[in-house]
C-alpha cells in the first residue's frame, strides 16, 4: 500500500466509530419497541446543560420511565456498570412524575461483557446479538 492509502485507512479506522455512533442511536430509536418489547407512550432524548440521556421511554398510563444510554462500543463490565450508575445520576434531573414514577435503566451497545450479570441486577441490557435474535423472530 502506498502512503496515501495507509493514511486514508487510518482516517477511516479512527473516524468510523464517531460516524457510527449517531447512526446506531437513530436505528435504536426507530426499532426500540421491537428490540425491547417495552410498552411506552412517549419517546425522546433529554439534554440539560452538559448532561444528555440518549433515549427515554415514558409510559404515561403506568407512570414508568425508562432511561437508556446507547454506545457504539464493545463495553467491558466495569465500563457498563459505570455508564449505568452515571445514567441513574442524570435521571434525577429529569422532571416527570418525580414522586410517582417507576424508573428503569438500560444500556444498548455493540457488545456488552457479562450482560447476563447486569440483567440479573435489574438493568435492561441489549447488544447486537439481541438485534439479530429479534430479527430472526420476525422471519
């Protein structure tokens, strides 16, 4: 390979995750009901100052609110746990039925190490293998 091809390859390799992040987030939003089988009446994102929550699902009938972070990354257990704890902190700033709501927290990523352990802790955890399993159920 010549020098230009090597530089192009390095640029693509470096910038691909940045490019894929927003695409993965949008695909998740469009397919969240099928992926998670959660019942909700509203869907959206949330920003406040320097804080952001990638996806919030609200069920106005049951007063349930579900917070998700979406990451185009291969996450290790410790990273996933840190992201989920940070998500719980950010969720406290979301003003909706604060005293009456039931909260759930989730993470959707490319891959998630020890995802069963996180699920047993009560988190909603999905990765690309769940997308594949969800697709197979349709066919």
